[in-house]
C-alpha cells in the first residue's frame, strides 16, 4: 500500500491558557510595608516580607511567641519594627504593600477599604474578597525564586508542589544564579548575540545542574569562564533524538525535559502529545514531520535533509519521537545521515510502548513462571501487510512474550500465522489503543484477535501483546464483567 507524501509544516505553540492570578514579583528592598496582627500567620508573613528587603512595621496590641522570637532574632534581611497598638488609616501613607491578619469581618473590610483609598495593594489573610494579591508557597534558591499559587483553593497542594520542586533543584543552584548575575554584563560584552552566547549559557546551565557548587571548579568568575572555554564553541549546531514516551508527559525523563527546554527547533511526530510539547521551550520553532501508517506522511529523506540543514545553520534541533527513538523509530537512518554530514548527535531514551503497556496492565513481560524471553516485533511492512521475513516458528514459542508494534491492520493475519505455527488458539492476547492515554483495551484468546481488531477505531494506534503473561488481564476483565452483571441483577 503506497502512502501519499506530505512536507514538514510548522505548528504554532499552543496559546497560553487562562491564568487564575498573574505571577509577579515585587521589589520591596528598602520599601515600607504595613502588617496588622501578631498571630503565627502574621509572623510568617513578616519574616517573608523582611527577607525580601522590606521595612516591615507590625501593628498589634498582643503578639504570639513566634512573633516575639522573630523580632528577637531578626529576619534574613530588611527591617522589623513592632508598634504595640491598633492600626489607623494614616499609617498607610507612603506604603508599598499592606497585609493584615484580622478575624472580624468588619475590621477586615475597613482595613482593605482604607488601603485601597491610599492606593496600596492589600492582602487580608484567609479573606480572598479583600485581597489584591496573594501569597503562594515559595521555593527559595535566591536569586532564583519560584512562587506557587493554587488561587487559594488548596494551600496544602501548593506546599506539596513546593516540596517536589525543591527535590529537583539542588541548593547549589543559588550560588550558580548569583554567579550568573555577576558575569552577565561581561558575557554580553565579550560574546556576540546568537550561537556563541547561547552555547556559553547552555554550558553554564549544564554545570549549574550537576549538583555541585561553583567553588568545586575554582575560585571566582575567571575559573568558571576558563572551565567553560576549555571546549571550543561549535561552528555548527547539533541534533538530539528524544524519546517522548507513550504520551503521558509524566513519563518523560528529566534529561528529555531539559533538552526540550534548550531546543531551537523541534521536529515532532503525529503521536507526540500536546502535554509533552507544552514542556518545550516556547520560543522554539515546531515542525510537524509525522509518519503514520495509511496516512499522508513526510518522507524520511525530507526529514533527514531538514535536520541537516537546520543543524548546519547552528540550530539545536530536537527530533522528538513517540516512545523510544531506538525502537522502530528509524533512528539508525537519521544518525547515519547526520554523522555523514559531520553533525553531532545525541540520544535521550524514552519509555517505549511495550514497557508502557506492561505498566498500564500491571503485567510483567518476563514473569519467570510463564516467559523466559520477550520480543518486540514490527507487525507491518512498508507495503502495509505482514513482514515476509519474520521467524514465525520462534514467535509461536509459548514461553515467549511477543509485543507487536504497528499491527492494527494486520492483527488477524498475525493470529492466523501464530496458530498455524503451533501456538494454541486460547493463548492470551491484549490490544491497547493509545497506551498510557486511554482505557481502550481488549483482552481475550488470540483466536479472537482479528475480530477484535476489526471493531477498533482505525484512527488510533494500537499495540498488541501475545503470551501467557496476559492471562491475568483476561481473568481481571472477566471478574469485572461478572461483578457488573451481579450489580445489574441486584438492582433489577
């Protein structure tokens, strides 16, 4: 079956969706802030505001132990002053921000109204109706500061997100960010805009994420500059083949995300999900170069030539492939073509569909009581029919688990050949569409595989598994059907 050819085409990044609150960062250094209240919550707000360099005037007739301790030890920066009295409107004159922790609704409303009359942004703790801004959870790697907001809906969730981010960002990132601030002007003077400057900052970023402080390289800016300059700046760009996995963006490796964030151009397949593309650098140009069986596809030669041309222009090209690029992804042809043109190539692996299938179904592909090997097999030749050179006798081994890729249109022929070579008709088989992104699945004896495939949505890619390890999936399916039938009878 011949496929029509299409050319690569550019795809605009997805539009920015609705934002519940605009994330902004106030410069509070040497600015006056008014804080009303002496509670533990007010103490935390006072410490946060002072750490940002503010002069914080606290107004409260009584203060908690936490506030007393903060006033005694001082904050990391800024200034704290306690005024043991209630607030009056005139204290809001010449103030950058106003914050209050007030229990009574009338007093909270009066304070917010007074602040707005003075043109001061106001926040009343736990009373969003009186807030012009909100405090979020903070990840502090200053000068890198990350604020997290849930729009007041779930503060505990925000704190959990903060903890997750903190595990990804080594504390040494703070020192690297400070160093970058120090050397920024020097780099802008010495390196021209474009590839040279971008190359330098990418190398700097690689060092920053190695989990060690700048002092391990040497003392001062010059030591870091010498270390980065030890490798000559590339005259040409490079290509990175990246595995996008089965569709769930959560299955991307950290390295894959970092590469996507450093890309100039992304050439991606039809099967790459929008969730994965959302993690890419927004400034990167995106080109659809999809290859799908039975549909208009880009010729491999065109993709090879496009990657080469872009890399020779000095671009960092990411070839984003669904699954793993080295499993039925024609990566070998692309690598050979690029290397023949003298273009450096890197590979970032991804979760291949077979592994995702096993995880989704909760099945070990090499369960020691049922299978002593696993095979990944292409189920479709260029002609659209079964490949003519497969070892069908070997594939019919009952102690082997076999995963067939790109086999939706040949499922019936696969089942017939395996049974012909001696595989029992009741051998378990599974077929799953869009593995990791949907629940469309079928499980049953291989003798019924062809019929099941004929009922599927032909627009969705499928992966097929054959072997005794999938018997568990059939048993669970039958249990679900039995339980559902029992509920219906009981309700009747």
